C-alpha cells in the first residue's frame, strides 16, 4: 500500500544518513511537509523528536526513525483510541452513517463498500439512502451498487429533498426492516451556502426523528467525512470546512492506493481531533479496512 516516490525518499533519507545532525532535523522537517504535513506541525514533530534524542542520547538514525514512528503513532491514537480502528459503531445500532465530502472523493463507492462490510462482517442489515439528489446520475449509481450487492436502496426523484430521503430510511429502520442506514450526500451545489443548509437540515431531521421514542436517541447518528488522499493538504482544508459547518465524527480516507503520501492524517487528528476510521485502497467493494495507526505509521515511514 501507499508505495510511491515519497516512501522511497523516506527510506533513502534514513538509509543514507549515518549520524544525527541539525541538518538532518531540518531536512526531516522539509520531508514531512512534502509528505503532506502542515508546516507548523512538521516543526512541532521534529522539535519533540530532537528533544527525545537529546534526553535519551540517541545517536543512531535507525533508532531515530523508530522514535519518530512512536511519536507519530501516539498522535493518531492520542486520547482517542476508542474512536480509531473502525470501532466507532461497536457501541450501538441501529445507526445512521452520513457520508459527507466534495464531489469525486469516493462517497458513493464508499457507501457501497460500507454496506457490504457491515452486512458480511457484522451481520447488519444495511439500507443505502440516496441523499445526493442534486445529480440524477448519483441516484442511479447508488441503485446499481444496491442491485449488485443485494442491498436495499431508498431513493426519491432527482432534485428531491435529501432530508426526506433520510427520513424515509429512518422510518424503514424504525419499522424493523434494517438497522444501519448509509446515506450518500451531495458534494456540490450551486453555492456552498446551499450545501451547508442542506446538510444542516439533514442534521435536524436525523436528530429529531432519531429521538421519536423519547428524549434518548434510539438511532445513533454518525457523520463521516470522505477525503481523497491524493489531494494532499487540500483534504485538510476540506475537513476544516465541513467540520465547521456540521460537526464531523471521523474521516474515511480513499484512494490511498494511488500514490498518496498520507501525512494529512496526522494533521486531521492533531489539529481537528478527527480520527481516520477507514482506509480505502481500491475501487472494489472489498477495498476498505479499519484504519490502524500502527500499520499506517509504519507504512508512512516505510518501516513495514
Ligand atoms: N483508486 C481508487 N479509486 C476510488 C476509490 N474510491 C473511489 N474511487 C473512484 O473515484 C471515483 C469517484 O468516486 P465516487 O464514489 O463516484 O465519488 P463521489 O462523487 O464522492 O460520490 C470513481 O471512479 C471511483 O471508482 C479508492 O479507494 N481508490
Ligand atoms: Mg457520488
């Protein structure tokens, strides 16, 4: 996974250096930025690494690389261990998973992948909700996935109210015909304000409808933002925007098979407290797996 030039450069970086110098720390900062870290964050990371080396009297570059791996892994696990590794849903069903994100990141594909995963792995009864009503093709695309997978799709007409689609799916769950709604949403509308309004309306509907039986929500509500790993720092900007508009619970990182560098994952956690929950590495239904901070970090640093 993630095999690319950046991985090779990292490998060489540690392989070719015999001793630890200030120059190494400076070059490492640049390399992290190249790997899609934010500048401030790269500096902060290298500062703590420098400090660790000084305290523990580390002189060997292989050991340095190991320390960096530990540091980065800690960023991902942090105080949020329960949230990573795709365990977010383990505490309760029925649930609504709302998939958010800009056009082309892989929302519709990911919706289908999740439907298969939860059905086969967790023996759930998923329902796909076509809440991207902005484009006619989006509804058809989801229906095709549903047919192939043998999963029910709830859809309205093109141009219809997405909140009403989600409402109908919740109605189906409340009457016992499923226990997990995976809702696709629109990534772009005529204005950003319109998209935000639409998402907020879905929010209100899910919150209210999910509490139909009293004050406690009887349908869990989860918002996952889908981000395309190949878009680098742009993915971080998207996360900031969506998180500000409607509070996001986690991230699904797609296209990690396509030469993505992946450093943005550390910024998402460090700066926005957004854990990555799943990683997608291909277009097939099975190309999704729970995010593993240790494996990801080893891959990022070419240690695996
Ligand atoms: N290589 C690769 N392609 C993906 C992945 N996920 C989605 N795609 C492709 O990205 C394109 C856009 O996906 P789509 O689900 O329609 O994105 P949406 O606009 O967000 O709904 C399609 O060609 C998908 O097959 C992935 O993990 N890896
Ligand atoms: Mg789509």
